[in-house]
């Protein structure tokens, strides 16, 4: 569920992050990279060493289910004050513990969700050469990525992704539909229209959740909703092929999302795991609900009160797994700073002001997202600012 999220790395807190073997590759290394072709690799009994994770990070069996609340949004959507208070209380409790919860009766058309899954199947079953029409360019966060073979050299995730930008413009925008059509061809316009509609629905849902978060934090329902109006967000299609040796690799490495809010819809195959109280827990698929979690940017907006929690995805030897992830992000140049109501002597500023564009660039060009991303970014930003004075 992350932005180019792989696993834990040691940090050298310097204004310019150093190049390390399992960070960004050089141009020469990128040219020599092999391609993750799921149609071939899912049948291999010996997986390439680049996908084999260290023993202490390999998946474990027998994970317990994480008890996350299922928030019924029907009362909230109808404006019932009692239901709104109950929902905001449940959300607040979950966000202080681990930042994960489910939302049901969310108002999103189930037929639209089904179409989004169907078109995801169609895309990832295309020949590799066709998918590569949308190949992600180095340093960018949108496009097709076959694992991260062109970017990292070890601890690679066993997955393919297609990511694209969504913009909540004041004027009606077809940014998703236009992007898909421009890179894939006119024959993909309906494909783009489905994800345009899906992103529009996710945008509306995420702004509603922001109302609940504002109420739960005591700053009012309008505060964060207004902050995220005009957002510049990211939609990602995740495909995790089956793997003959799932005990050796991960679909997505341990990370906290650097974005603000993630709304995830899983297919029927489990694989999402969350690290709580020093152990991994699973969150089982629920086709009638979305999994929602707090990201690093909102943790900063709440002055550290709400948690961005470590999570990962595992794969299996029997079947592929797919998920739809919408990452709510602020406008790129909007200042990320918590409201004054959340700052006092007992809770001083936890993080410096920053823009989403600067954090996004940090995770795309300098740092592999993990559970320490926000701290690493804050230290880097502060030292960079000091060096410029």
C-alpha cells in the first residue's frame, strides 16, 4: 500500500542522502536490470536472489487477525449526529492505536468497484510489451512498474503496479482518463473512464473520512476536508503474482505510507499484514468494505497524535492477489502544518513544516520508504535548511 515502499534501511542523516547498494541504482545499473515478467517468474521454482529477503524480514506463518473496527458510514452520510459522534470516536481510537480501520455502507457503487477489479485483471494479463507502453520513468511515481527492478538492486517486491495521478480540480477534470488514453492509446479510453470514475468516488469518500478525522481530533469537520479540497492524489493498481517460494519473498516490504490517507479495496485473496505490538497481524478481505489507514503526511497534520503504522503484503503459491489503492495527498505545494489546537506545551511541534512535493521527491529519489520515513525526511529537511543558512 505504499509509494515505492520496500523495507527497512539504516539512515545516514545528512543533507544529501548517500547512495547505498540497495537504494537508487546508477544509470548503468538501470540499463542492465532484468525485467520482472510475472508470466515467467510465477512458474519458477528458484526465484531470483534479488527477490529473496533477509531472514529477519521474511514472512511468518500463523499471523493473528488484527481487530480493526468496521465503521458504518450510513449514519454519517445521512447526517445523523449520534452516528457521526460514534463513528468519529471509533476512528479516533483506532488512529491512536495503529491507524487502521474499515468503512462499510460507504456509498460507493459496488458495480464500479467490480469494474475496477475487472479492468485490473485485463491490464495485468496483457503481454509485457503492451503493459510497458505505460512504463514508469526513473524518478517519477506514475506509470507501470514491474517490481522495482529498474530502481533497486535487492529486496525487490514480488509485484507489478500501475499508478496514475488524480487531481481534485475546481473545474471538472478527466486527468485519469486522459493519462491512460495518452499513454496506452485511444482503445483504452473506456479503461481510463472506469478509473476516472473510481477516483472521483474515492475522492468523495476520502473527504468524508477527513470530516470524521477532524471531528475526532477536536478541530471540527470542515478543517481537514477543506485542507484536502483540490488534492493532488495517486491511484495505484497492485498485482501480486503467485510465487513458488512465497516464504522467501514479500509482495510489498514493511513500510508506512508517506501519503495522507490510503483507501484500499482487496480482492478475495488475503495478504495485507500490519505490525502491532511487536508482531504481524493480518487484515482479511471484506468485499463490502474498504481498508483505510493513516499515512505519514496526516500523522504530521495531526502533530503525531494519529499513527502511520508499519504494514506489508505477502504472496502465496496458489493464486494471484490484486488490490486497488487510492492515496489521498494534499496539493503538492500546500504547506503541511498541524492546526494550532493540536499544539501546546504537552504536545509541542513533532515535525517541521513541509510540502507534499518535497516528501514525494524524497521517497522517489533519495529514500526507500519504511517505518522511519517521516523522521528521516524531517532530519534531512532540517539539516538541509541549516546548511542553506
